[in-house]
């Protein structure tokens, strides 16, 4: 009986500790969010568009990605990572919930292609791909990476918040983009308009934290974001390389350098997509961030 009681006591202590730690991390998250909201409101009330308003945050975020794709796109899970690229087809299939043979001859848009790692994977499975990005640097890197498939590749510079034309793609692939725009719902709507009836949408969207590990992860990003916010992009790069090494620094730069990083729940994304004419909405991978597919009615 005593060993059982000791086991129960140990479990209870562990539960109390985890709940206490969860409360601490939730409070840290709330304080970070409150600080961000208050700062945004103060600049809004100042009514000076030359200072740090939404336009400036969008400009900083776009500049950060342009710098990243021009000169800082090597590292783990990037196109120079041979292990990652050897598995890129399987990863795309897992994320989109489609078999590799489906892609041959399909018309696909890679919206927010960055330096082209997923564009390469889509092309390597036989798709005809329009690679879209706001960054000229990213589009140049994509063209260079995918030059062996140039006969099936079109690059297109876009502003996702202005790109409101209806298109007819079999698949629209959009990894880690809409939450960096400053108007996430409009970005999702504009991405969704590119999917033809009967086509499929894939998106990866930053997820709102729910569990203790989620809050710890998000808070670690925000803490680091505050440390580098006054540094130039080059100084941020040097700082992150010193902190994490050259192979991991890119991932941290991607996570903390852009000013705009919206966090959404799966439920709100699914509700929006249903209102835009999608069904079969589901997550295809586990984790805090939402890897989801939806089929256009």
C-alpha cells in the first residue's frame, strides 16, 4: 500500500508543478502580448505614419525576408541541407496528404516560395509551378535552385495583400506566409482565391499556444525577439550565429527577426476557410503550428 501512496503523491506533486509552470508561462505570454498591443495602440494614437505603425512593421518584415533570401538562406532544413532535400518529396506528400504520383502535370502555386526549397520538391515530382514571393532575392534564388526544371517554372513577384485575382490552380501550397503579412485573414482569403473548384489548399500557419511546451516555445522566441529588435539585420545575423552556430542561426533568424508573427487557433482558420467555400479541412501534421489542407467545393 505504501508504494502505491508514494506513487500517487509523486504524480500529484508533478501535476501541481506542471500547472504552476504552465501558469508562469501563460502569464509571461500575456505580458508579451499586452506589451505588443499597448505599443501598437500608442503609435496608432500618435497618428504619425512615419513612426512605428503597421506600415513600418510590414516594411521591416518584408525587408527581413528579403535579406534572408538574399544572403542568409543556408542551414538546417534549407536547400543546402542534403538530408532535408533528399526527403523533400515525402515531406510535401505528408503535408498535402497527396501521393507523389498525383503531382505530375498538375498546375501548382507555391505562394511565398522564399529561396525555393518546396518549389524544387514540387517540380521534382512533375508539377508545373508558379513560384510567388514579394522578395526579388527569393525569386532569384528559386530560379537558380530550380534551373533544371526551368521549362516548368514561372516566377512571379506579388504583394499577397494586393493579389486578389481569382486563379485556377490544382494545388496552392503556402508554407509559413500568411501570418507575416499584417492582415492574416485577408492573406488567407487571397491565397484561397487561387484554388480552382475541386482543387486543394495547403497552408502552414503559426498556431496559438495551448500546452506548456507551446508557451515555453513561443516565449523563448519573444524573449529573443526583444533582445534583437534594435539591431540591424546584419547585427542580428551575427548575434544569432554566435548564439546558435551557423547551421541553426537561419532558423532562429526566421523565427525572431520579422516584426509580424500572428498566432491563430485551428478553429478560427477552419471557420474562415469554410466561409470561403472549402471543406475537408484537417491537420496533416502534429505540433503547435497548423499544417492543414482544405478542398475547394
